[in-house]
C-alpha cells in the first residue's frame, strides 16, 4: 500500500512526516526512507534542504547554492542520489514502513525515491509519502490502485500506519 498525505502548503509535509517518523521510531518501529528538514540559510538567502535518512541517522544536504540571482532548481542530484542509496540499503533489513519526504518532480520523472518506492511495494513493505498539488496527477498515474489518501495530521497518519503495517514480530 502506498499512503500519501496531500498538503498544499510549502514545507507543510516536512514537519508532519518528521513528527510521524519520530513517534514510530520512539515506539520501536524499524523504518526506511528519509524526512526533510530545511535549516535557515547562513547568508539570509534561501534555506538549505537536508534529508534525514531514517535507518542510518545520516543527514544529507540535497540543495546547492547557485548564487543570489539564480532562478533554477537548487536540488543537488548527487546529494539526492546519496540519500536514496542509504535509504534503499535499509530495505534489506525488512523495515515495517518506508517514509519518503515527498513524491516530487524527480519521482514523477522516474528518478529520486521512485525506484525505492517501487522496490518496497514489490516486497510488501508499505510506503508513506507526501504529495503536493502540482505532482498529484503524476503520483496517481504512478501509484494506481496502490494509492491511499492518509489524513494530514499526526494521529490520523499514525492510525493508518498501525492498520496497514501491523507488527510482524508480535504476530509470530
């Protein structure tokens, strides 16, 4: 199952998915994936974008400083690839849930975390992500029947996760 939180406010998904992942990890859930934090820019410019890789605890910078007048995408493809690689390695440890910071342009275009999402689903591991209005059509085209809208609040998302990813260890 591929759960998605629809949020139309910039940055709104970052704190929500982080809070969800922190609660689940505090309960002992093995997780894979990454959540995003946007620390303030040191020079007063645009903020940086960092991914916190859940299973390893690594923090990977996925933005690059293109200068004050730059208008293009600040995404650092090498940083994103590094974070995806670390997150994908955690799939070998049979996580209970994969949390992906967002299904964005990279994923719509076939890159970013999209291969990790596909692998997790093929292995029966549920995935939770966030999607904004611009990328929702591309996400739904990718997800098809696996897509399930999840409440955009911590308690609702936690209830979904507990229902969709029961504790396999307790069942044995």
